[in-house]
């Protein structure tokens, strides 16, 4: 089964909480990923907070066309009890 993001919510700073199609959920701090032409602008927290789950890509996306592979998010999230 391929992981697909079903829900995402803002936690703080650059941390989001994710829920996947298999029921797994956890948090990921995306600050280390915010480099370069596409992701660098997301260091602006107002822009960062304007994310959504794209229904076609089934992952986290931003209005500047930045997106992260759901597999990356799944493998790097920290599961919280």
C-alpha cells in the first residue's frame, strides 16, 4: 500500500501533524527541508501555513506549487502517543 496524506494540521513553527490512509499519524518538522528556490519561500511562516492536501496528488502542497512526496513524509514523521 502506498501512503497517501488524508489530513494535515499546523502544530507550530514548521511542524505539521499528518494522518495517512492506513491510519498512521504523527508530526514532522519541515524546517530542514525549507531550502532552495521552491521550498525557501516557505520560511515565511504565513506562506508555510497556507498548505493543503491535494486530492489528486494525495500529499501536502503549497500555493507556490511546492509539494513533498507522501513517502518522504511517512518515513520521516515522528509518531506521538
